[in-house]
């Protein structure tokens, strides 16, 4: 396999899908050597079978807004690969959603899920529906309409959706309710459900907590203590909130959070009380992060991302390509020595090159943010056993899984000079498991 040829071919066959090309390119560049050590892979054209999704569903979603007007959106589910378990991955509701974005996310999910040690394949779904400014009733009607199409393609052992941008506990609840009405079964086909109807404790916290657990593992390799370290976080949603919560509890100082309109800089650090305010602002009132700056009298920078602020550690937790080459150079010039990604593919290829060149601790999303889907996997196990575990039990399992993912990265990513290339480590470890599973199951 020549990575460039495979990529050129995919670009020709699937034009105008830049995010998908970017995600594939990043993986192919790091697995080429190990792939070529296995001639049996090439003989069965494993690489194309792994890069092209198994199937994609797309459908129109029709719903009625509060003014009585009939609206349409597009809905999708990309079932990428089920070699190691049922298709599994979140659902994203955001105006920017298109097939390129969902194909990149489903591709990444396949490798991420492989790393979790749990039996889950990779998928992603979503809609270009924007939850921004919508009433609760509109959200419910949209979720119900979306599932009216989606439900045929999912099930507890075939495909299990969850949340992502714009989809949290409220949306999962509405989707699961409609799913049950149509499918007439109660086996937990969604994860991230409410605690009263089969959800797992720690699922809301899992992505953010997991990212911090992964960061702690990386810091340990250098003997660095997290206490008093200055951290910049982007985003103010599910992942960012619980990243900040865990960082505060460990004595780190978080100085930024952001949303799609801008970022706040709080030189004193966001403490527990201020975080509670943000959670209420974002989760209850769907407010803007700007309001934090007004309430606490700190700097707000509209239309910008927080990477210009001096920090020891950066944790991008909003969206893809939110940290570019210039941002990376600024972070490095300011002394940043660790980057751990809560979001999926937040750093551009140029930014990743800068981090690797500077040999800082850099964890790609598919390793660092795997805690969310890991606890989703644990939710599936609890549902199958018809019991629920305590917070302590789930949290301990999450810590163990993140430590295991870190160990896999060390195994496959440690270079001869001792530097750990977590990008290569995560990609090779994730790839080898899926590849072996595919080979064992024949040409499909
Ligand atoms: P939320 O919808 O809860 O929050 C998203 C946050 O990012 C909001 O602050 C939002 O701002 C901001 N944001 C979204 N889109 C953009 C954009 N285009 N430009 C700038 N800011 C943006 O989502 P999550 O916290 O769940 O997801 C955040 C990231 O983490 C995503 O990349 C997701 O794929 C990834 N992830 C999520 C997991 C999960 O379990 N939820 C698991 C693993 C990864 P605003 O409030 O203005 O919309
Ligand atoms: O990107 C992700 O890993 C998620 N949005 C969570 C997926 C899941 O199935 O919990």
C-alpha cells in the first residue's frame, strides 16, 4: 500500500469531502509501515475496505416548528465498520453537519472504539438541524422525526447511537422514547440515557474525566504534577465542562473556556462556583459564554479561540480544526508542553506537525477522548445484564481503560529516541485490532 495512492484514489472517488480526506490521511501516514509488513492485508485490499464505510443511510427529516411552519433537514447514519462489535457512535446536530464531517467522525470512531478494549465497531450520525434558539418542544418534535427514519437501522446488537455536539441527555431521551415506541423493545439501543431508564452513572462526565485521566498518564511519564498547572480549555459544552470539573478538583488552574462566538479569559482561574454558573448558563438557559465575562468582570474576546493565552497545557474540547498551525506555534512559544484533545480532530495537520516536531506531550482525540464511548460501552454491558453499577465502579473502570489506551500508545508509539508519538501509537494499535478482526472474518 502506498498511502498517497490510496488517498488520491479516495479523493477522486469521493470529492468535496475535505474532513474525511483529512482524517484518512492522518491515519494512513502513520500505519503505512506496519501495513506493509503484512502482505496478506494488501492481498485482500484491506485498506480500502477499512477506509470506505460499510454503508450510509441518508434521509429527509420533516418537522413542524412552533409557528406551525413545516421544516426539513437532512438526517444521516454512517455505519463505518463492525468487525469488532456492533456499530457504535454518537449523533451530532449542528448546522455544519454534512457527509464529509460524519464520514470523518465514523472513521475516527472505528479506531477509537478499537482502542477502548470493548467490543464496539464504529459509526456516526446526525443532522444539519441547528438546536440553537429552538424551544424544548421543537427539539422534541425534531428528535422524534429523526428517529422515525433512523430506528429501522439501529438496535442493541446492530448499531447503538449516543450524543455528540448538540445532542445531550435531553435529546437522547426524546430519541430513545420514540425508538421504543416504534421498535417495541426495551434493551437500551441508545447510550447516554437518563439514569432512571437504563443510563450509566458517570456517562455525562466520562469524556472530560477520561481526557484528564489520559493527561495524568502522559504527565506521569515525565514526573510532572498537574497541581497549579495553567490550562486553556476550549468549548463550554459537555466535554469542556467535565474536563474543567476534574481539573479543578486536582488543583489545576483553568483560565479559558469558549463557545462558537468567542472565549473568556479568567486570570484567577475558573473555580467550582464559577463552573456551576457556566453549567447552569449553558445547560439550562442555553446562554452565551460572554455572559460569564460580564458577571465576573473578566476579558471576553469575540470571534476568537483561546490559544493565544499563555498556558502549560491546552485541552481543545469544542470542534474539528479549531487549532491551526499558527495557534500551535503560539502555544509552543508560550511554553505549552502538553496538548490533550477532548474534541475529535481539533488540531489541523499543520498543528499536529508542530507538536510532534517540538516533541511535546500530544494526545490525539481518538485516544484522549475515548472515555465517553468507553462508558457508553459499559452502559451497554449494564443494560444487557439488567443491572447498574455504582459511580465508583464505573469511574474505576474508566480509569483502567484510559490507562490501558495509554499503555497501547506507548507500546506502538515509542520512538528509538524515547519520544512517544501518541498519534502513531493510537493509530497503529487501533488499526491492528480492526485489521486482524477483518482478516479473520473473510472478504466482506
Ligand atoms: P456540546 O454540544 O455539548 O458542546 C460543544 C461546544 O463546542 C459548545 O461550547 C459549542 O459552542 C462549541 N462549538 C460547537 N461547534 C463549534 C464550532 N463550529 N465552532 C466553535 N465552537 C463550536 O458538544 P460536546 O461537548 O459533546 O462535544 C465537543 C467535542 O467533543 C466534539 O468534537 C465532539 O465530537 C467531541 N466528543 C464528544 C463526546 C461526547 O461524549 N459528548 C465524546 C468524544 C468526543 P456553542 O455553545 O456556541 O454551540
Ligand atoms: O465522539 C465520540 O466518541 C462520541 N461522541 C461518543 C460516542 C458514544 O457512542 O458514546
